[in-house]
C-alpha cells in the first residue's frame, strides 16, 4: 500500500470522529551495517512505515505515532478516546497550509536503499585499513505523505547517509560521526580518519590524571554539537512554557552569548536529512537565526505556542510543541591546525555522553567525556587523560566562547540527534572533574 492510499484509508476512518486531523505516513527503506572488532557483524535491509496522526475535537487534542501492522485500526481506536481528554490550553485551530512541499534526494542513496544492497555500502566504506573499529553506517530513503483537514496535501522524499565509527589503538580510542543527504563515502572515510588520528595520538602520549578545576576547553564538533543542540532546544517555546529553558524571560534583542556565536535553525538546507519545506502543520519553514553574533533572535513556535504567547508561527511545528529540523553554527577565524595553539593551556574534549541537567532554568549541566581527552600545554598535546566530567551552565558556556574553527563538520549520532553543521569551539572557562 502506498503512503497516500494508507493516509486516505486512515482519514476515512477518523473523519467522522474528530473535527480536525493531520495524517502523516512515512515509508522508509533502510540499510544498516554494524561493525565490531574491525569486522562487519550485522548487515540489515528493511522497509517500515511510520504513521503519525494529530486529532482535535472541542479543544481536546491528541497526537500519536504508530508502527503497528494495523495503523488504521490503531488510529481509529485513538480517535474514539479523544472524548475522555480534557480541553488543552495549547489548543489552536490548524492553520491554512502556506508551504509547498519539496524533496532532497540523492538517486544513489535511494536506489541502494530500495535494492537493499548492503554489500555495496560495506565495499564503499571499507574500514579494513583502520584495524580495530566499532560503529555503524546507514542509508535511508523516506517517502512521506501528509493529509489534513486544513487542506494540507503534501508529498516529499528525503535521503540520508549517516554513521559513526570508533577507532581503537590499544587502550586509546577516538570517535567521529557524519551525516549527509548524499551518498558520500569520502565523507565517512574522512570522519573515520579523524577518529583514527585522535586514537593514534592519544596512544603515543603518557597518561595523566589532571586536577579537578576550571580549564580552557576546546570542544570538538561531537561535544559542541551535543551541548549546542541543548541551547537550541532551550529556544523552543515549548521548553519555555514547561520550565525547561534557561531562556525563560529573555527577549528578542537581548545579548545572551559571545559575539562569536551565531546559531541557526536551517530546515531548508538540502545537504541535511532534516530538510523540510513545510512543517507538521503545513506552514512554510524558513532558515532563521536563534542567536546571531551573541544576540537572541526569538523563540521557535508552532501555531499553538504562538497563540499562547502572542507570537507568530516560525514554521517549527511539532503538532503539540515546536520542533527543530536542522542546525548550524557559523564558523570562526581559526584553521583546524591552529586550534591547539589558540587554546594554549587547557583540555581538548573530543567526545561525550550522559549529558544531564541539574537545573533546566539555570542551564546547569554535566556531561561525561569519552574516547580521546587531550591535555594541552603551550599549544601542544602533552598527555592523554582517561575520563572527566565537564560541568557548567549553558548561559556561561555560550558567553565564554572565544573562537571557532573555519572548518565545520556535518554531525549526527546518538548524542547529537539533530543533523548539525558545526565547527570546533574554544571556551575560556569550563569546569572539569576527573572521574574514577
């Protein structure tokens, strides 16, 4: 069954039960290759459907996503339950569609995904020369159809090539990730080269346990992507409404960061798989600054949060709360080979995970480094540390940005969920506590 015919069938079942609806059906053809101990361990190729449905009646709203084998019946059952809900203070009528659907498709990704030819992906991203590696890479071709009671009728296609790879050199390791809408094996190999370079460097250096304290820190795109994604999420009106944002109370035009920082939400970048020309409500998307040269440019809205806060939609729906499609940070003045010299004395954090917030309104966070953690003195790497916890507050983190690299990396993996084009970032002050 095609995405369009499945959406038609669902609409026929729910139309008489609710006043408003939007149905989105996405058919996905995917290939995934997993690696461990330098070898391919799993190859998979599959097709699945993701069905999402928004419904409203008498101010009551419901949004559900189904991957069941019978999404039609699941959607119908959900529609019958809407009467049991309380009217939502976030309710707003669905807007008239303003966006025109468009696609970003690389025929190579599409054809390989449809064929399920995992062997081609293994051959083109050959990791044999890297020795002990672990990770994954994947291809995906998505075809989506959206139909709504507000007149929304949109069909579009998106391709994706993404992955991450961890390279081991004895007790040392390095990791890097990549993402694109195009089939670019060279991009993947460049990322794996970077991971291998970091692991090899760490393996040649003595191990040092640094004292806990405040340090100058160079954040790789992997780490900066993780933390700056949290900054972008704080700019969602939903985060502000529910008390999960350090930007609560901030106004457009407020200086909230270093003048070196420009953070943009870029749904119309065709190189990133979050590409969308219409949001979930059918409103036209647009590229926009969240922070421009340190100045806050405003919150991200759908029609519901916009109505509640007296603003206009920014084309970031999310049926219930705003969403973010793609992100970028503008590059700085430094070449990558100049970064350590510019850092001087400090720490180079190349990867992280387990980011947690102790206080969302203050933006107080901690995150644990993993893989290569370099000790830099006099602009040169002199030792490798095993693991540390980085601590601070997001408002101070973005205020303390000193410079960024010219070169930017397209990143997406577990800890950077939103496709992100991002440089290295030098922060003048960040808390560092040794783990273990």
